[in-house]
C-alpha cells in the first residue's frame, strides 16, 4: 500500500476527467506523487478496468504532457469503487486507505454536505494516530450566506476546520500568486498603492466561451456566484489587503478577511453597484453562436446572468474613495483576464499637449498572456514636447521555467497540508455577505441582453465614476 491515498468522490465526472486526472498524471510523471494511490469512487457501476480506460482516454484528450508509456504507468496506480454517497457503502473503502488520506469532493455542490456527512458517519473523518484525514471541497461553497453557514455547520459535525480545504483554484494559479509577490516584494509599489495615487482598480475575467456542457450547474448559479463571489473576490483581496507581517497562511487569510470586512455594504441603489447581463446570439468573426436561452440544458425563460459586474468601495484609510470594479462574463469579445490599476493624473501645470497625457495604468495580465504592463508617458520623438504612451512589459515566464497548473499546485498543497491557498470559512462567509444584497435584488427583474461577442451589457457603465471607462476587452 502506498504511503498516501487520495480518494476522489465523483470520479466518473467531468472535473475528475478534465482537471484532476491530468494534474495527477503530470505530478506522477515528474515524480512528485509516486507514493500516492488514487481511488476513484462514484455511483457508476464500473469495473476498475473500465475506470482506467476512461481515464486513459481523458488524459489523451486533456493532458498537455501526454505520452503513452507514462500514461500507462499512471493508470495502473488507479483503483475504483462503485457506490452511493452513503455511510455503509463508503465504509467499504476504509480498508483501502493509508494513514494519510485525502478525500476530494469532485461532486455537484448540492452533494458536498451529504458526502462530508456520509464520510464522517462511516468513521473515515477520524485522523488515525500519526496520520491524517483531510477533505477538499470544490466551489461554490453554498449558494448564499445562509446556505454556506448551514453547510459549514453540517461539515463541522464530523470534520474539524483544520481538516477542510476549500478550493478556489484561482489561488493555485501562478499569475495570482505573482500578484502577492509583485505587491509585497517590490519596495517601489507600496508607497503609491493607496487612494492618494490610485484612481480605480478594474478586475476582469472575460471568456469567449459560452455555457458549454455545464448548464445543469450554471443555470442555477450565474456569473455572480460562479466567478465574482469567489475567484474575483480573491483577486480583489490580494490587490487590496494590507501587507502581511509574515507569509504564514493564517496571517494572509486574516488580512484577506480584514479587507472583505472593510467593503461597504451594498444598500439601496443596487444598480450603481451591480450590473448583470445575459448573452443573446451573436458573432465571433464569421461564426454565429446561439444565445444563452437556446443552449442545451438552459431553461428557455432563464433569467440567469452570464455577465456580472460589481463596484466595491472599501472603507479604510488606504482605499477611501477608490472604486474596485469587478466584472466577468461568458461569450464576451475576448478571452482576457487582468487586474488593472489606474493611477491618478499628475498634479500641476504641464506644458501644452502634455496636459492630455494619459494617467498611468499598471496591468497584471493573467490571460491570455501572463505578464505585467506598466503604461508610462514618454516623449514623442520630434520637435514638439508631446507625450505618448509607452509600455514597460515584464513577462511572467522565461524559456525553460517549470510551471504548474492551478490543480497541480493545489493537490500538492493539500497533500502537504499547506493551507494558505485554500479558503478559510470566514473568507467565504464575508464574500457572501458582500454579494447577498445583490442576489436578493436580482430575484426581481431580468438581466440586460447583450450580443455574444460584445463587451457586455450597457448597464455596467453605471458602476463607473464620471470620466472613467471600462477597459476594452482586447486579447
Ligand atoms: C470556474 C468557473 O471556476 O472557472 C468557470 O466555474 C470558468 O465558469 C473557470 O470558466 C475559469 O477558470 P480558468 O482556470 O479556466 O481560467
């Protein structure tokens, strides 16, 4: 028996096939998890061989690092048990576990509570002497504050907070972690990282993809729950939090919670603080794509938003008066993701044409490129004293760098018990507190229609201050 075991609940599902197995395969291939046994568990009545063949085909499709021989070696380490999420059935996997065992809930969110409880009742949550049991929970954690609290209480009947690892895979992304390093390992930035020098911060995650095959989940979630409450809120935290006194996981998370708590509650005029849209049919070049309501599995009268934007205001000394603008949507004009910080214009008198010089932007790009761009004004060559924007670009990667995907990083962390890239419950809780009033207001009315391939609904403009614009969605 291997020294460590990973049990994936929901092993016949999409997350396992597309993300977990390619990550586990790569880690196995480069020798980081040779001691790990992987046991798949799911309701489908499959044999171990069937499971292995299924995963083999998935690796061929989704792994960037596929080669037949390594895939065969990896697949041989996989085991499979068929059964429901009930304690009697789960108890049967007890004998397959090692002293160090990680359970991964790769399940629909509505089953997280049931699975955690069933594992607990089967006696599998108890860490053995000298070993450990941990539980990885996917997002979204609840569908609002009340359900998140209820889920938390249910999980805690059998699992201790120190055993629960709530995933937000954006925290496993190299580019997200770079935001922390960039902010806190460069002396240059801290003195200007505040309301005195920064006018606004725009955090964008735009996709050209539509809902794809995920309508069963997405049509009940929508963009605010799918992207903003978790992923973009985390990027916001990292951009806005105070400098931690140490890089200890608890200290980092304390600081994130502190800034979430400083976000002014959205009351009254929700349209000034939140915008929503839903894509209709449209074009990407010559390709026509269907509208959201015509997608497979979407209710024909669905009012689910496929675009959401939030304006957050932070009531503390550092950020008083600076809007943080978060937006994300599907079927938008470009696949782009960035954290863009706009500095204020320079004070005082500039000669002639220089007066129109654009304020500087510092843009940390996550997608499609991973790089930092600092937009500065420099002299336009010629006889006049005119300025133009020049860009200092710092690519995040160099040739030959070893990079890891978010799931590779998070699986390694979970096995090692490193918790800083996972969410503590109070982070989840405070993020729900911020979006709950918007969710309540959105029970009425409809999202604004926007054409697929566009920049999203017009109503997002109401979130901006006079003279500000959303950045264009350029790839
Ligand atoms: C997921 C969302 O959490 O993140 C998806 O459910 C979204 O809707 C995805 O497409 C984006 O993540 P990534 O890693 O592809 O940038």
